[in-house]
C-alpha cells in the first residue's frame, strides 16, 4: 500500500541530545514537509522540500535541520539548540504544489 | 504572505444537528482550499477540497462553499454523528506557492 510512514511513534530525548525523526513515503511525491503541533494548536511549518537535495526553512526552523538525499526520505533532526522540543511532529508529502497533502501518523517527542 | 484564519476554535453540537466552520484567507491568488480532519493522536486526513473555479462542492454529509470575492470558504457538516468529533483544519495554497498554509483548527465535539 502507498503511504507515508513516520517512525518512531513515541520518542524520548534527554536534554542536550540531538534526535532524528524518520519520514519515508512511497507515493512518488516530489514535495515533503515537516510540521510541529503543540497541544490545542495548529500546524506550524518547520521545513519543506520541493525536490531532492533542496529544502527551505518554514516559519519555525530554528533548532531543526533536515536533509533530502532521496526522493522518498526527509528526516528531521531536532538539535540541542531547540529550546522547547516537546511536541507532536507531523511529516507530509504532496505530488506537486497545490494538491492534496498526505500526512504520516506523527511522532510524539518528549524531552526528559 | 498568505494568512488563513479559522472560526470558531471550538464547536459543540448535538448529534443530528449541522456544524459550520468558516475560514478566511488573505492572498487573492490562492486557488486551492482543502479541509483536513485530525483524530486524536493521528495525522490529518483530507476530507474535501475545492478549487477556485468552483463555488460549492458536496460529498455526502460534507459540503464546502467558496466566496472568492470575500475571500472566505466554509465547511458544512450535516446530520452530525459522534464519529465526526475531531479537529478540523482549513488550508489555502496557490499554483506558484511552494507551501500549504493551514488555519489554526476547530475542535468539533458532537454530543450524543
């Protein structure tokens, strides 16, 4: 089945550590996105990529980094520079601009 | 850039009643308006979308209307059921835009 997969579903991190969230899609979509969602809040864009080896900062990129070495993969690293990383992280993909976004099931990151 | 506002932030209706969620957008060039439903602990899923060359679209109990002049669009859910309880997000994008802009979300509760 085609879809977008995020792993792990739950992740715990100690303060001061970097952690990488995985996002893989087999939909052959060109564009991929990372959003952050805090309790009772909307979706805030962290980074997005329209094509392999290229990505742009979203509204809240500070403390995060991404790579897009393969079309199907768009991992997000939450660095120690992110002061408040505890949140629900959502990855999405679209075939092209202006089409339906497919979301993964999310990764809940907790800093302990 | 584009800004999407959404009202109300929370909505409670009795089972069987209708629910209406309204969104406004700022960029008159936006031409794609999807609606997503997010259940607790999951990623959002598209429920209906509309493009700017159409004023209304219906899919069973769900309908969306678009007023391009006023730059607002609405989601209508008729004969609500408890399983309609979720957070609903509107969004806007345009052909030359490289990201989807989401509204802040509406938490809908359908009371049995």
